C-alpha cells in the first residue's frame, strides 16, 4: 500500500489565490520531508527541506515567502503556494525519508494549474 | 542542487528487447535508488542499493551499485509496453539528502 499520501492530486486556481498541498507519511514518522517541483519531461528540482518543529530549509532561488512550508507533526507537511501566478503552474511532489532503511518514498504528486 | 548524469536521455525500443541505463556521479555515494515515474504520478521506488558491487533484482529489473561507488546501472530484460515511463536514479552520501539523475525516458514499441 501507499507509504506517502499527497493531496490534492490536481488543483486549478485563479491567479492571486493561495493553494495548500498536504503530504502525509502513512507508515512511519518523518522528522524530515522534502518538496520538489518538476517541469514537463524534466527531473525533480528540490525546493525545500521541511523539518518537524522548526523552519524549513529552502534551496537557493526558491522564495520562502511564496512557498510556505509547515511541518506541524511527524506525519504531516504542507506546502502553500501563496499569491499564485501562471508561472507557478507545475507538478509538485513531496518525499519522505525512512531513517530505518534510508529508503525514500514519494507522494503521488500535485498538478497545479494557475489560470 | 547537484544532479547526477544519467544516460541515455531517451530510448525507443521494440517490445522484448533488453534495456540498459546508467547514472554517474563525480562524488562517492553510499546509497543508490532507482525510480520509475509514469505521467501525472510521483516516482515509485524500484530498487534500493546499499553496498558497492551489490546486484539486486526486482522481477525483470536488475540494478547494480558500481564498484567505484560513483555509478549505478539499471537493466530491464524482455521489455513490455507497461515499462514505458521515465526512470530516475538517486544517490545519497548521508542516506537523507538525495541527488537525482536527469531521467531516462523509455518508450516501448509493441
């Protein structure tokens, strides 16, 4: 069964609105989760590392005020795209990391379309 | 962040043929993972490798952790149409932070 649940799978929003994407670890507690963005036919680009109980660590070039990350519990991290614009349209994927065996599992992804 | 060199970038093969792809890094890794991603979905873990020289199979898929610890290989035998997708390698030094390959797009022609 699924190890990671990401919701919603698809969302269409108007420019200027905010969208929240949830990532849940179903099988184990995850002190760290990762958020990626993927453009069509491209590899995964790490946006930020979400840390439970502390601030997220953002990769260079990623606006932390635009992509708000909250890791409220050991099983839930959220990514909020604030004041979305069409150029934010993309595929967003979370990843959780199992410290016991170093395997890494991805969510199903969220297709965001900003119109 | 760092990306691994993955080749080939794309492959078009006939059903039944074998497939080989590889991933190389300029630095040593302690873990290699291989994923398959289908359109509109997140990557799904296929094989995990933890030791240099390790050879692991998952059905028709076989992956190897290179002896130098700077590369890894994935082979698919007797390809079928449902093998279509993008295959990504991922390497890690710490087991937490992973670096991803650029992906290999596989098309299987029936």
